[in-house]
C-alpha cells in the first residue's frame, strides 16, 4: 500500500468524516433532549466537538486496518453511540422514530451542503482539485452514512425506526434482535447483501434527490 496515497486519502476525507460522525451523533442527542431524555446532554454528547464522539477502535483503528487489508476496496467504521434512554421520552414509541431519524437526517443535510459547495466552486471558477475532491468526498461519506444507518435492523437507526413503526408485538420481536444485530449486519455486509440490495439502490436514489434539490443552484451558477 502506497503510504503517500494513504496520507492523501486521509487528508481529503478527515474533515468530511469528522463532521459526518459528529453531527450525526449530536443530532441524536439533541433530538433525544428535545423529546424529553437529557442523558446524552448531561454526558456532554450534544456537542459539535468531535472528540467525545470518536471511538478509538471504530473510528480510527478499524478503518485503517480495513484500508490496508483490502487496499482501500472496503472501509467500515463507527462512532460512539449516543446514549438514549427511550423510557424517558415523552412518547417512547413515537419519539424514538424522530430520535433515530435525526442522525441520517443530519447526514443528508450535510450531503446537500457539500453538493452546494461543488456548484459554488464551479460558479466562482475554483478548480483546486483538493477542494473539489473534498466536497465530492463529503457528499459520498454522508450519503453512505445516511443510507447505511437506515438499514432496518437494530441497533442501526433504521432498526429503531422499524421498531417505532411496527405494532407492539412485532416491535418487541424485532427489538430482541438488537444484542446480535451488529454481528448480523456485519455478516450481511461481508456477504454483499447490504451493498447490493440496500446501499447501491438507495444511494442512487439519494444522489438523484440531492441533484433535484440542488437544481435551482445549478441554474444560478450555470
């Protein structure tokens, strides 16, 4: 593995990734506080400081190991989950949907912002490759993070949304998967199921939606 290429990749993605995980987790904490649970706020997790959200293994060590092991073909990582006591929410079953949606929603918003920057760079005739590639990376990182986290299996955000939407009996059955959910998701990722049946189709739709929402800005700078 080319060490110089690694440094270049890290420098391009460092800011987008840190912003993506920080705002994702902070959004969960803010939404939980809004709906009645102050746990994350009291632990200092409703913050734009990335340090409280970084998991040494999931955010740093695992992505680097996978990068070297697969020559950059497969990357995966995670941040420290924001603690939420769903029983403290004013309406736990309903409000957990909004708390779960807040993280992917923050990522989708960031993808829009990075996409808008690309159009603004074009409008201002800024052709600096580093800035353009960073903005492109910002769009990609946030779309991947939003779509992946919406996979409908606990403990991912999509799993919590599914639990909130299902009738009580079915919701309880799905919630029982959570202790093994991470390992099931990893097995599905390695088998290519998540990528082929979930990530690629939904990412394509998300990119189309972003392009649609940014069409007025494209007209302005075009």
